[in-house]
């Protein structure tokens, strides 16, 4: 994959994959309301900057519950992503059961496909 690093912190790395024309987002470690909101808003900015319509959101390395961000993700962030042109969003589950529950809760709060 021809990936270009767009943003990186201790809890998220965002790459643009030129071959597939998608953002690859790799979340790492424990997540909080603050890290989820900051990372998601950075993802939105990167998507706009690259004029990208596809995201591969990888939670494989997430190690905690982050359900306090679920409602915000479903009601605020996903609609903003859709407004910015998001067409495809693939979400790789974490092996951590609590992180998976947080993902499911976010999707329950999502009203726009």
C-alpha cells in the first residue's frame, strides 16, 4: 500500500492510501471521550483535505470501553462525515469486548447511513 501519514498521536494514526483512495485510521490503546472526539474530528479534517469518500477505521488495537463518546459519534460526528462526502465506512472491531460494545452503541445512535 502506498500510504502517506497525515496525522499521528499516541492514540491514533491517520494515513491516506493512494492506491485505494481511502483514509486508513489506526486507533491504539485506551480511548476516552476526549481522544475519540479529537481523533474523529481530525479524521473529518483529513477526509476533507484529501477529498476522500472512503474510510477504513481500524480498532484492532483499542483496549478499552469508550461508550461515553458513542452518542456524540452517532448524532454529531457521523452526520458531519456524511455532509463532508463520506460514502463508505468500514469499521474493524477491537478484540476487546468493551470496545466492541462501544462501537455497537455508536452505531445505534447513528441515524444517517
